[in-house]
């Protein structure tokens, strides 16, 4: 087998622009062959421009610098505001009133921890998470990771399609059917792709506008409904849920899957590369990490406040409300579809089972028709913004894991087609209740995929060969590792609880059992790799680990001094430097 060259992460990050066979300024070394360490010439995002960071006129904090770094965190935060999140919020308020707000706060803080690690990986190495997976995992586990992330992206895209279609249905006064709204999402996705042709800053400003629309619309609902402020604060800071049933417990689990999106870690590590950071200068790298962290804190605070608005509105208005009670309110407005809240039969005295559509009707019946339209505008903004970020996440994943680049419209068509086909048929042949209930399943899918993003992020940012002096400290390692273990345990519990609800044939149970075992074994594989990255070199004494877990010869020797995490572009433009720095691996 031909020997393959292996670059240090930072060298590979800079090779992205320097060592490129399509570049007229760089000559390919004689006899060079494409390998797993070769990087793509192009980039999906910030292909033609990077934001330059201004020099501060004084020491200490600089708002001018913060403004230059502002953008990636807000694009990332949109995943915390997608239609799946919004529906999870309203269901949380409906099922447990304010009692699960502490879970929302905890999930957001854990999300902040993971997003910080993701951003640091991109800043320090110049590689995003998928590109690092390409270099550090063997082919089979790498492809499995890619498939899992694609499933997460497609699941998220289905939520966005559902949310957008429901928003269009409400805004059109039910004239455009749900399946029609699903088809419209094909067109509007390509329409919004044109915005990134007008420059990076304008694209980021557009996303900022969509977040502002969500803040204003959902804030309007909060002010209109006037929920109990003290109850909101108690629910946020008292970690307990007295009197909660299994529905509330499953809802709490759903919050984790809805808030911490697995593909978002891949996205954020790539978005930070849009800033022109000199990785040869440790002070500049340290500055970038600080300002990106501040921006991420602000962005996630904004997303958290918007999520709290939604939880509080429905906690105040729909908690322990029966269908018959809401139906009576709807009679004041003949234009409202009161039939979604039955006032006869066994369903009349049951508590409302809320979703995006019923939530809009409830707001219209309780606070006036304007409230329903404002709600629909907010959902539409959530769907459109998260569609765009999902597109970028998908292309970053494809470029990183497969070293394959598609034209943006092809990537959108691929993801959106897979998302639309099942959604369209469900919308066409079934009811809107069945369509909106899919969000619960999709949130569970997100939760199941989370270890496949969280564990690699922890592994790479805990590896001194990759991060140098910016490697994770003990506190970060402990917190991030506990998060991964808790998520795996929660996922196992969720699957078992869900299976118990259905009387499945033994053949189906066997299939689920096999898939469950495979899932846990792959998680164990990732945890072993993570442990070695953290310095557990004792595991390397096992032949099985050395043969099937370790990706490169560098990984097998963590005792040496950390590999330099950056090299200058001028050095990397010299092919002799690249060859000289290479390691030979089998």
C-alpha cells in the first residue's frame, strides 16, 4: 500500500489554501497522490472573504473587536430556535407549566459548554470538526459518523419543513394546504441561498434580522398573555418538578434533544473559520477564543430568552386546560378552527395536547386573531433561518467527512428532497395532528445522535497534540464527559420506555435490540478513542485498540511534546516543507 502523509492539524488547516492542486501559485510535489489528508480547495461558507480583525488601540476588552467576531455564534444559535425547539417549548409549558424551565436553562448551559469547545477547535487548528474526524478516525467509524450526522441534519430539516408549512397554512387562512406549504419550502430554500452572494456580513445581518423577528413576535405573545413572572423565575432556578408524571419526564428528555443539536457542533467549528485569525500568534488565538466565547454567550442568552417566552406563554394559557375549555374560547372568533379542540366525546375533558398548529389557534382564540398571525410569522422566521444553517452544516459535513464538495444547490436539493418526500406523503394522506406529532420523534432522533458529535468534540479538544496549550483543562474534561455519559443513559432509557408502550412482535424487538447493542458498542468505541486522546495511554497496550481504534501514528504517542498547532502560510506554500513535516503511516 502506498504510504500516506499525515500533517499536524494546524498544518492541514493552513494547507487548505496553500497545498491545492487547483491553485496556480502552488506546484504539486512530484509523485504526490491524493490521500485522506488532502483538503478541499473551496469552502461552502466565506469562500471569497474572511473578516479581518482590527487591532485594538488599547489593552483590554474592545467592543470593536467583539463586533468583528460577532456573527458565527448567532448563526449557530438559530439551531436553538428552530420549529422543533419551539414546539418542545410550548409542550413543556402545557405539560409541566414552569417546572421544566430549569431543564431548559441547564440544557442551554451544557450547549454553551459544547459550543465553546467546538469553536475553540476551529480557531486553534483551522480545521472544523468533520475535517478533524477525517484525519483522526479510521474509514469505517468515520463513515458511520457521517451517516449519523446526515440523519440528524435530515431530521432537523424535516422539522423545519413542518414548521414552515404550518406557518404558511396559518398565514394563508388555511387556503394553502399543509402539503402545499411543504412543496413551497423547496422554492423558498433556493430563494434564500441567494443572500450569501451579497457578502458575508450581509448574510449574517439577514440571520440577525430573522432572530430579531422571532424575538419581537414571541415577545409580543409574552407581553400579551402576561404570565406569572415569579413562577417563571422559580421554574428557572429551582431544579425540581413536584407532581410531574411520565409525560413531564419524557418532555424533559425531549428538551435535551431539541436544544443541543448534534450537527450544530460541526457547524460552529466551521463558522469560526470565517474570521482571519493569525494562528502563529498565541495571543491572537487566545483573543479569538475569548471573543467567540463572549459572542456565543450573548447569542445563546438571546435564544434562551426567546425560548422562555414560548414556554411561559403556554404555561400560563394551556397548563391543565381541557379541549372543551379552549373550544369555548374559540367560539368568540368564528374564523378560528375550533374543531381542533373537541367539545364532545372522550377527548373533550382531556387536557390539550399542544403542537405548533394548535398553539397558533389557541393564541388566536384567547388573545385575538392578530396573536395567531404574529405566532405564524415567528414560526416562519424560525423555519427559514434554521433551513439555511442546516444547509451549511450539511455541506460542511460532506466536505469534511468525505473530502467531497458539491455545488450548494445540489446539497440543498439532496437534503431537502429526503426531508420533503416522507413529510409530503404524511401531510397529503394523513392529518395535521400526525404531522406535528412527528416533532417528538425527531427530537428523540436528535438526542440519539448527540454522542456522535459531543464525544469527538471532547476527544479532539482534550488532545494535546491537536490543541497544544489550548487543550481542555480538567474541569472541561469532567463536565463534557459527564454530559456524554448522561446523554447515552437518557437515550437508553428513552428507547426502553418507548418500546414498552407498544406491543411489538418478537422479531421487531430482536431488531431493536440488535440496533441498540450496535449503538452502545459504537459509543464505547468513541469513548475509548476519547480516553486515549485524554491521555489514557494504558489502553494502547491492547492490540485490538492499536489496530482498530487509533487512526494515526501520532495518536499512538501522546507522551511526546504537542505538535505545533499552527504554521505560517509562507512555510506551507513550500512543498518541501509539507513533505519534510510528514509522517508515514500504513
